[in-house]
C-alpha cells in the first residue's frame, strides 16, 4: 500500500523558502517510505480557492484539491510568517476544509521567517489551528530563518537533523508503522 503524503506551502511567492522546506521534508519522507507525494503551493492554488468564499460554492477543481488534502495519510504544513501569523491564503484554505477533514492525520508543522523572533507562531498559531481539525500533530515542529538557506536551498545541518527527527516521529504515527517501530525497539533491548 502506497501512502499519500501531501505538503502544503502557504507561501504566495516564488521562489519560496517555505516551499523549499516543505519539499525537503517530503523528500526525507520519500527516502524512508514508499509514498505518493503531492505538493500544494498556494501561489498556484490560491486563485482556484479564492473563487469560493464558502465550501458550498466550490468548483470541482477546488473540491478535488480539498479532497486530496483531506485524504492524505500524512500532512506537511508550512507557512511563511506574515504579520506574526500564517498567511491569509492558508487561512482561506482552512476556512474551506470541513471541520472533520483531518481527524487523526499525522501532521508536521513548519514555518519560515526573516528572524528567530516569530518562532512561536508554530505553537500559538499553527498548532491550535490543526488541533481544531483533529490532526495528530508531530511534536517536532520545524522553524527556519533566512540564514538557514542559501539561494532558497536549505543549507543548515541542524535543521536537517530536526527534519529527520520530525520524519521519524511522523513515520511512527502512520498506520502499520508505529507498531513495527515499537517491536524493533523492544527487540534491540
């Protein structure tokens, strides 16, 4: 069974450090598991979503996009920090999702910003948002600043280690993989 992993970049610019970080996490997951990865970039998806102000007025393409997100086995959600929060485009996407769309979905949270001053956006903005939707949030969140990138490419070994830790934790939360990890750990004792 191939797992579905959906990465969402809340960035509305290109190139994007947020998209680079989401992509790095998707690639790290792909190195661990056989997955079908989908990257949703709001720079492309926002115009489609903004045609609808309510779920009742979604066109088929927007409905398909929300179905892809809601049916993911694992979600990687990233946003640039904008005015001390996630982007308005990302908020609109979540306004259109049904409240039960992500119940039990393991989710890795990440954010990017120009300085370390907004690191708590993960805990005070994204974690409550995903908790509302019932997502199973991976404890290791990822936060990166401009200094962690070289020309929009990840260039920080410490952040790469955190990515590996977040991926390890998320793999344990996936159906059929957590029990196997526990059995291997117990066998090593």
